[in-house]
């Protein structure tokens, strides 16, 4: 499954934000469904790069990657820091496709949130073009509520993270 991307490729390839993590455990570390993991393994990548999604709530339907140390932070094992790109881009996870958006739980509700640290998102806010974000969020909400979207969420239950408090909550999704 492919989802239309929000950040233009030429902006994405110059970025130094996504696929990098300040902590070894982060809600930004992407969740992969079993089907996505199987697709990645078929491409010859090792199973050893995957963890269970959440050590407290082990899920049989989705997993996270084991990030690796790089300089003074952590990176996704599929990220090539020299080329600044993803080595599995055509088969990346649905969670990765959503970035800079994240699904979060807050007070019993699910929201589409955005990472305000994404350089492209920052630029849109700075240039008073938040309407572009809002338009994409409307598209994303329609997709998530469709049968295909519900299927993706069902195969990635750990993708809906607890609200970390540093994101803009953009739209509530009522499944």
C-alpha cells in the first residue's frame, strides 16, 4: 500500500529530522505490521533489526525496528545517513508514510498530530500556509476512516501512541 506523501521529496532528502531519534525508545520509532516485516525480509533484510512494538504490551501484529547508535543519537537501521535516504523506501511502513503526522491517544480520543519540528511543517507555519497542512489532514482523516485505512490501523495497533505533549493535535478521528 502506498499513501500520498506530504513532504516533497526534494525537501525530504535535505532534511536532518526524521529517521533519527534522541532516545533509544521513542514514539517516533516506526511501527511495522507483520505483513510489512515479511515484505522487508523477502528483500533480504535481516529479522534481527526488529523488536516487539512495546515491551509492556507485546503485540503479535506489529513490531518496531531496533534503532542503532550513530554519532550522538540513534537512527533507523534502514536509514542511510551518507545518502540521507531510506534503504527500504518502496516497502517502508505505513507509520513511516504518515510522517510528519502521528496518531496519538489523549483523554480516550485518537488524534492526528503533526511534528512541529519537521522543517517543512515549520516552513508552512512560518509562511502562514497552515492551510496546506489542514488540507492534507482532511485527506488523511478520510483515508483513515475508509475501509483500507481502518485495515491499516488494525494491522498497526501500536502505531497509536500516547500523546507526548509536544505535538499539535490537528483533528480527532472517531473510529
